[in-house]
C-alpha cells in the first residue's frame, strides 16, 4: 500500500525520503488523514519567434474570392516545471518550428460559399535529435448553400485527401503525436443549420 501511495502522491513519497511533508496530514496514530494533491500551474513556457496574419480580397465581407494566411515560426521554446526551476529545453519534446493555415473563401452572392482550408504542421525533432517526424499537410473543403428561410446546408470533408499523420515506432503505442496530429483520415460531413 505504501508503494502505491508513493506513486500516486508526491507528498507521501517525500515523507519516506525526507522524513516529513507539508502535503501529508497525519492522525495522532500515524495514519494519513488527508493529502493535499491539488492541480497547480506553477510552471511556465517562454518562446521566441514570429507570427504573421494576412487577409486579401473579400475574406470577411462582400462577394467574390478572399483568403487569409496565418503562420507562426517558433525559433526557441523553453519551459520550466515549477516557479523555482530554471527555464530549459524540454527533453523529448516534439514541437514543429513552423505551423501555417491558408483559408480560401469564394462567395457567390448571399446564397453560396465555397471554403478550402490548408493546414500545415512542419517537421519536428526532439532536442537531442534522437527522434524526428515529417511535416504534415491536410486540406479541408466545404460548400455551403443559404436558403431564404434563414437556413443553410453545408457539405464538406476534413482531411480531404486522406493524409496519414507522420508515424514513428519510437513514439510508443500510438506511433503518432496526438497533440499535433490525428489519425482520423478523411471525415465527410453534412450539416443543416436553421435560425430560429
């Protein structure tokens, strides 16, 4: 039981190593009364890089074509596990330096719109170079028709060309990084919306 508790609560483990912990409250007979094990966000992240957001044409309003390009390049990413620790490169972290989204929109009056989205995640490597993943580019598309009775019908697909995420056997059971990629493949959908 003590071994299990040591794995579940850091404060109990500290008791065995250091002879006491503020996180563990004991009864007079030595049994555990309570353990302070709340979630705490005491770490931090520090980045250095550039971001860009460009809009062209009738992207926000009006009829006709429009586009929006959003991109972020991260030159340096450091984190620390607690407020009293130094910032440093997270070992084993796989973070791409470049991410970008291209949204293209064609409006045909007030009745129809075609949207095509490109999503790019750049290649990523662990800080020590022991693991790397290729870049990933997916495309989404949607055609939406608006009706005079304030309804609309959208037909589309995410990951239109069924691109698999970059895989590596060194990542464990999933073989992909679920914080960056997903394994769903093409996801078609039909959606009807009605204003009430």
